[in-house]
C-alpha cells in the first residue's frame, strides 16, 4: 500500500477527489491548470474508470470480459480497449516467463493488469488538460505525472507490512516526469496472489514487493509476478528489467532491494 505524501509550501491550485469504483477507492490529486478544464478532465477520468469496471469486471456476468471468457463474444466484438489490455497482458506474461498470468482457474481474468492500466490512463487524461502535476492512487498503487509545485517532487510513502501504521520507505519522483509505485503483498488482502504454475495461492518468503517504474501498468504487473516468484528469483529478474527499481520485504523482516533504488528514496 502506498500513499502520496502531501506537500504544502508554494503549491499551485489543488483539486482533490476520491471515487469508489472497481472494488476500491481511486484518489486524485491535481495541481495547477485552468479550473474548468481540470474539472472536465477529472469528470472524464472518473467516467473512464466506471466504464473500465463495466467492461472488465469478472464479477459482472454481463461484462464484456465475462462474456468473452464464456465464448459469447469474440474479441473483435468487444470494445477496442479489451484487445489493448489483453495485448499488454500477453507482453507481461512473456516478460515474466509466465509468472504474471491473465488466467484464473483456467478462465480468462485480466484483473492483475486492469487496475494499474486504468489508473495510468486516468492520470494521462487529466495531464492532457495542461496541469502542472497529477497523482492518481488506485487502492495504494500510484501513478505520478509532472510535479506538485515549483522545485518540489511528488513523494510516496510505502507502508511497512510488518509494522501497521509505519513506513518501509518514501519514494521520490525528483527528476522524473512520470513515475509509478505499486505494491503486491499479503498484509492488506491476505493470500490473494496466485502462483500461475499451480493455480493456488502463491506461497513464498515474501510479504510485500514494491515496484518503482515510469508506468503503473507495468509496475502493477511486475510487483504481482515478483511476489509469486519469491525473493531470490524475483530480485534478479527485477534487476534485469529496464527502468525498474524494487523493494522486497520477507516474512523474516529481511529487506532486499535493487541496486538503483536508493536514488529514488527521499
């Protein structure tokens, strides 16, 4: 779980909004821009999240993804976004050697990529309104674009899974036009991450994996895949990915991180 760390000095105009959708809360923090344009962009971004829920929810029998999984729709009959997400998910499966998967109990289930993709897309919709900065936090996974104020970067606190209320780290977006922070683990939702190779809950030495990379679509995927791998295999794999840093915490309270993570802390 991650939270944007608020800044107060010399900040431009701020618009904040929280929206309950996709089984979680999406929090928006928008800095600068024309008030009317920001409100219109925010409305569009929120509407996009609700539309994603309608199309992709595996809990809705009438969603396009549910109907596609049952063979009632072809991919060509679905909204173009379905093909886009499935292509991204297939890329994540290839890059992770199958540790990330879009199948659950033998059925199509792109849940593992949809939330990060949707939050990133919502952030970019708002950024297009010529704002100075935007943060979109979808259930603890955060997409940051721009800056919150002059000479001040976005900062994101990463919750400590073994010490409720504490922080394991604070990630800084200093020097980055875009940055995403995503965490997968067991402290918030229990053993919900599936090992694609067994179809059962992943049993590893990890309690949390936080991934830092420019795009939330990938940060979310990589954190999920790394958790399923376990710390030893995950750390080497994450080190091999371009523009990716990560923090891994084991059940034994051991902290492991990629070589460049220190440059993102502060």
